[in-house]
C-alpha cells in the first residue's frame, strides 16, 4: 500500500501563506456558514459544537481556518461577536454588530436569522447587477477583438493598395491609414497596452489615495444619463435594507445609521449618512435630515421614514422601501440589455460607417478612373 507523501515544513508554510493571503472567501460560503450556524443553534447545539461541525463541513480553506480561530476564541470564554470582530474581511462590521445586539438581548438565534435574511437579499441584489453586466461586457470585448483584428490583419493589406493611388485620398481614408500604420506595429501595440493598463492602475490608485478625487468621480457617476439613476436605486436599496435589518436587531438608530453609511458603495451617500448620524444626536429626526438632500433621497423615501417615525414602525416601512428598490433594481437590471443595446448599436454603426467610407470611397474613385 502506497504511503501518503509527507509535506515538508517549507511546503506547509507556502500552503498556509497561499490560504491566508491569496485565497478569497466567496460570499456564498459565508452565507452557508451563517445559515447552518443558525440551523444548528435552533436545533439545540451550543455555539462551540456548531462551529466544530462547520469547520469540518466548509470547503473553503481560508474560511475553515477562520472558523477554527473563532471556535478557539469562543472556547476561551469570548462571545461569538467578539471572536468575529477579529476577522473583519470575512465578516463585515454590519453582521458582527447584529450578532452582538442579539447576544446582549439573549436572542442570538433571531439575530442570526436576521443576518441570514440580510445576506440573502444582498446576494440577490449583487447577482442581478453582475448578471446584467455580462451581456454588454461580452459585446464590448467582441467589438474590441474584431477591431484589433481588422487594424492589425485585414486593413494593412488594403493600405498597400491605397498607397499606390496617385489621386488625393479622402480624409477618412487618411485617418484610417495613420491608425492602421500605428497599430500594426507590434511595438506600438505593446505601448498602447502599457498606456491603457497604466491609466487604469493610476485611476484606481487615485481613487484609493485621494478622497477628493474619489468624491468627484462618485458624484459624477450619480449624474450619468443612464447609469446615474441605476446607482441611486442600488444605494437606496442597500440603505433601506441595511438600516431595516440593524433596527430589527435592536441596534440604536445612531449606530445603525453609522454602520449603514459604511455599506453604501457611493461616497456621497456615505458622507450624508455619517453626517446624519451626528445630527441625530442633537435630536433631529432622520427623515428631516435626509429631506435636505432630495436629489439623493427622493420624497417617497423621506416621507415613508417620517410616517414610520410618527407611528413607531420605521423598521416595517424601511422593509417596504427595501422591497420596492430591490424590485426596481432587479427590473432595471433585467431590462439593462434593452437599455444599453441601442447605445452599443449606435457606436458599432458609427465605427462600421467610418470603416466603410474610408475603404469604399477610394475604391469607387479607382473604378471611375478606369
């Protein structure tokens, strides 16, 4: 019988490094963890027993290590939320805060159920967004590939014919010749790739290092013709869903608004909600604060929150807002192909028309001369 090969200390360290730093934890795996933890606690198992079972069931190696560390901390006397706090990349503060509130109220099972619902709705929201982006991404990539092939393979053969013309070439043809001559050179193509990659890297780096630049870009995004409305709906869906879940977990509204701010992808929404959290401390109602930014928080949002504040049913009305905007985002993303298709067709038509004019006009002149 063949014995298993032993792993050397170096290989073990390399595996640990890859698992810890280069392996990511898919959101679905986190959902699996929370759902099964809730199920086992509901069935009567202790937190330690549940974590022990989950550490054996989870397939993702990085999450397996995280669960083992959490189990060890809980065995030492720490609460589940305290143990989770040490792993912010695996478990964002919003989920930890909800679990902590449940532990304080003696309702850990209920708080895990709220986290489970929050994660499911977040996953559905992000899945609809990612799904809608597949079609335009494929079309744009195909258009780019065809364009590169035309410029580097097809057009250079036609250019040799145009260069033999004695007559004056049309402006479109001259531009096409310049582009083709430049792009057909391997060195120039490498240079173009380096410039594009460098520009993207510089843009991403600037977003991270310069808050004012990031704020300007995010503000600009909200005013884009088609994408601006979609981004507003996405941020409003996240805002209402997160705030509703946090308030259900009995987290104070000031802390809930502060945590909700961190979940918003757009910096403008994040800044407004952080300012709102500070103003709430002075006694101002949330609806009144948000109504001062009607372009980001429509009257429907602020009025429903105001009604909730007066009737004591803010959570329920925020739930309705979350359902509404979640449905709106889902519908918009499903129709996104129909929305973006005319833009793609127009751009493709312009490119094809330019190519046709640049190629056919000189040939037409050549036929006339004969």
